[in-house]
């Protein structure tokens, strides 16, 4: 096994991308024709604003997901309470469609079921379909195995497919369900932290299983932090297993293609145990190179681990920073992209290279309204990275903004 590389850098980048920004301006140029950026700027190529509250005022912000060339805005608050879900599709030309899904089959005995994840898939016609993974009600749990349920936009009865039998408890069960970026596949994963394996299944529209469910072995127990990481056409599963001594963990990743074939799998040690102050789950993103996970310590330090598809199995490249630059959001031109508060005031996205030095140009967002207990605001979100383009979303006072930026390599 090759020894991981561990470049360590100090935080000399905290004041990047701040100078020269007016209170309502981006710290980058706008090019209505989608022009090519210079070496020191990002260019705003696309911009659209949608209503902030398309489904009425919510307690929490809705979920935003890529949906092919469009974006999905998903309200899941009313699933258990009213047996209904709402979705909106937005394109750069404006709001495309809004759909309400009446979730029949959800509470047959009057007690809503245990929901383990939801996603938005695209039918062959490009219409949205709402997908749930759930297990039977608290009244008769044993009578209801784990199932996938899918509702289309035409109000047809739910399509229902059994998934797999597993023991589910509120304390030890971990699960996730996410759709691919093209919205043609979803991946569901579930397991118990006291069992050294995960069960997973890839799902197509109409709750169709792409292949039989599969088991992913883990290095041991306890494990946690299971998550599904969307890729262009499918997804990957990420989980973290603790090592003895609490000085490190093993990070496991398995990637599937659109036909549910395993195309990449690794388990790599990362020195981020609880004894070193790393108690939270990592943020995990995918890039053409592979997968990247960021752990942030209680002392404000940060470790970013990369497992490359082309690298030796079991190895990880590590970048250690004495101060976290923000939340890892993606990878652009080989640079890590972090969502940051720039200069202590404005929010935006900054870049560091693999040595922890300032990378290519970043983006400073306009002044954003604060999140309050009465009005919770979503943090700016990087939705996708494709070649030189960043697609992101953020909230203004009464609008949700979607933008595409073209950024230079360096």
C-alpha cells in the first residue's frame, strides 16, 4: 500500500476575492453572451430567478437537486403530515413546471410509515417522478418490508417494488437516497452501524430495480456517516469506519454505473479520529478524478482526502490545513472549491490548489439575507461542476437564484 501524501498549508487565503466588490455586485464580471473568462476572473453566463416560496412558506428550505439540464426544487415537509409532495422544475429560461404528488399507499392504517429517503427522477418524457424508500408503519412494522414507491405527475397509482429485508431501528439505522445528476437513476443504501455491511440497490423510474440488491462489506464496526454521492449517470456510496484508538478512520467508497455495475471501490485510512478532534461526518463530493471528503476539526483545522479512480486501491492523497477555508463544495480544474464567508462578510466560493495555496478565480455573491429562527435560509449551494462551469444557487430576500459561471483554470 502506498503511503498517503500529506501536504500541509497555513491559511494565507482568508482575504481572497473580497476587494473591489460593491454591496450588490458579484466579485466577477458578467458576460450576457456567455463569453470566455480571462485568467483572473469568472464570467456569469446564465442567471434566472424563481419565486423563493413556490409551495407556500416552509419551516425549512426545500431540497435543490440537478435534474438534467434543469433544476429540481423539492418540498418534502408535507409527506408524513398531509401525504403530499411538491416539486418545481426550473430552467435558465424560467420556471418550467410545478407538480403536486398525492402520495396514496403511504398511510393505509392511519399511521405514517418510516421514510428512509426521497428523490426526484425523470420519466422517459422528461417529466418529474417522486420516489420514496420506506418501511411499514409503527402499527404493523413486520407486515411491511422495505419498499420503493414512485408517483408520476399524472396522478396514477403508486408503482411499488419490494427492496430488501433488514432490521431497522431508530437508533442504529443509517440510510440515504439520492438521484443521479441526469435524474435517470437513484441509489438507495441502508444499514445498521453494529453490522459491518451495507445493503444498496439502484432504482430506475417507475420504482424499477436496475439490478438485484447488493451488499457492500465494510472494514468493521462501528461505522457511520453513510451517504449517497450523485454522479452524472448513477451514484456512489460513502461510509466511515472508526479505527481502534480513535486516531483515524477508514473511508470506504463504492461507485456504480447506470447498469448497477461496480466501477470503483476502495477503503482508505484517513487520520481524522475523534481523539484528534474530528467528531463530525465529512462533506463528500465527486469529480472526474474520483471522490473527495473534507473533515473539519473542533479546533478549526481541516483535512481533505482524495481517493482517485486511477490510484492504487486503499490509498488516499491528503491535504491538511490548519484553518478550514469553508465547506468543500466541488472540484474545478483540479482546485478544491469551498463555500466560504469571504473577509468575514460576504459569502461565496473560493478555490485552493492541491498544496493548499490560492487557486484560480472564485466568486463572491451579493449580500444575502441572514437566516433567522423565524425565517431559515438555505446556504448557497454548488449544484454541479462541468469542465469550466460552476452551477450554483442562493437565496435573495424573495427569490431563489440559479446561476452558471465560467471560470478560468488559473
